[in-house]
């Protein structure tokens, strides 16, 4: 290779690399908060992350099966304007246009949309979300999208998907600009309350009442990443659970025993009332877990909340913590049966085996470098290592799973106290 050819090659490579560096520096931003689901998560259940009826934002914009909803977006924009007796969207186009550059930076992927197409999409999608939530609470709701339970449920789910999000400040700016006498002041705080109320039955676990929804300050609103982020951040463990975690956070040991094994070790399970999903407790040999209803939409909701935690470097990966804990308790349909019998799992989905597979798969390809329930694991281990509990666990496993289980544990316990372990096993072995 001649020096002239070599020089030309070097120049071309240098120019190519410099262009890529410029593009990279303009694209990477600390404001990124809306991501695409990684292939390893998506491959476990792709449908859980894909919108079925409506595209919100750029990632699914223009897909053929979602085009039909674009006419409804125009209709919702018109309804949005009519609340202020307006028929011109110019003021809102101006507002969104001024946010265009900052909005693009919120998306982790490069967006192949012109400035005009991007601003129009943001305006239509933002107004649709606001109108959809407002219409949810209007009586009667005169709208075809609310005429079908299936359609309404699917739209609610689509608006929750990780890839189907707008930066929340788009909604905030539209709400502030559209504030009118028909919407209580401040409109944005009222909208947040309505959104949380609308989705109270969609998030798993005990329902939060209106009295549990605080008023958001402007500073707090500015910290909200997206609609999914709002719903995620609203669900938090109680101060008591967080205190227990913080006291024992140096211990990151997780559960390795399933519900069946724990039950054989003398651990009982109990449904816990009057608290939120994350407030699991271990008291006096009983693991107390809040009830969770498993229905058709549960997997989709949990997967997107967990994906949000996995991709946003969330300091509060409570849903991931929770699923790691539940996944560890369930190895088979027998474990699901135990938790169902105790009122912890409310099965609206299928047989016990179906629930076991579903909950195990949600934990696939999910990473968690901490253990919110490490204190419970520590105390359960301590409970199981006590001599009496070890003896009772062996007794249950070896002698009380057969047809001669008419001999009660209570009688065996009395015999143990009177004569010792060896005598009990001698007597039971005779009957076995």
C-alpha cells in the first residue's frame, strides 16, 4: 500500500469516526427516561411489551395495526380544545414545539422523525392521554372507546407499557396551559390524583384509597418521568418495611426454600390485611404476605413495572424485590396451592401449575443486586435451625405424609417431651 493510498484511507476513517462521535455526543443525554425493552426480557414474553390498540410516542408510531386509533386522537384533541371553548390548537403546537429538543433527549433510541411529525405526534398523544383520564370520570361517558370493556381494558394497558410513554412534562405543560374553570386548580395535581384512581385496580396488591394519594408539589411533579413512572413511584413499602431492610441490608441472602419446604419446616403462611403489596412480615413462625390477585393483565403490568426498574437504574426496585421473593417461594403447583389456600394468591387465571409457570417466568432475565426481604430470610433461617423446629420438620416429612398420619403431631410432641427424640422415632418407625 502506497503512502498516498494509506493517507486517503486514514482521512476517510478519521472523518467517519468523527461524524459518529458528533452524533453520539448529541444523542446521549442524562435526561433519558424512556427505553426499549432489551431482547433478553422481551424474548420471555414479547406480547407483554407490545401495544395492541394505540401507539403513544415514537417507538410504535405508524405501525399498521395501530393506525385506526389516529382518528380517535384527532377527536380527543377536539374535545380537549372544547373544554376551553377553543377551536385552534396553535397555542399548544407552540408549547410542544418549544419542548421538541428536550423531549427527543428523553428517548434512549435514535428517532427517525422530522421536527414537524414529532411535534404533531407529541401533541396528539399528550392530549389523548389527558382526555382519556378525564373522560374516565365523566358520567355518563359519551364515547365509543368506553363502550367496550375489552377496548377500555386494552387501552388502559397500552398506556402503561414501558415503550409507549411520553415524558411527563409534556402532559404537565398541556395541563397548565389548558387549565380552566371545569378542572380544579391546580389541574396537573388533580390529573395525577385521577390517574392514580383510574389505575388503582390495575396495579397488583391491595388498593390504595383516595386518602392515600397526596397532593403533588410542582417540584415533585417535575420529578415524574412518565405515566408508568408515576404509577410505579406511587407504590412504596411502608416505613416499617424500609427500616427492617436498612437495618439488615448488609445481608443480601435471598430465599432458597419454596413454600412446601418451609411449611414442612413448621413455617406457616398467612394473608396480611390493611397494608400494601410490599409489606411482607415474619412473626412467630408465620410469614405474612398481602393478597395478590393473578388475572389476565397481571403479567403485563408486572413485567413493565419491573422493566422500568431494570432500565432506569431505579433506587426503588420494589417490584423486582417483590417478584424475586415470590419467585423463590414457588417451585411448583404445590407451592401455589399452599399460598392460595392461605388467601395470599387469588387465582383468576387458571390452574395452580399455570400460576407457578407465570410467576417463575416473570423473574427470568431479571437482575437484582439487593434483597428487600433479607431480614425475613435471616429470621426464617434462625427459626428453622432451632433443634425443636428441625426435629418437627423431619417428623412431618418422614412420618406425616403417609397413610398412618392418624398419629397427631401433638401426641408425638408430648412423647418427645416425656421420653426424648430417640423413643419417638422408635415408636413411629414401628408403625411406619
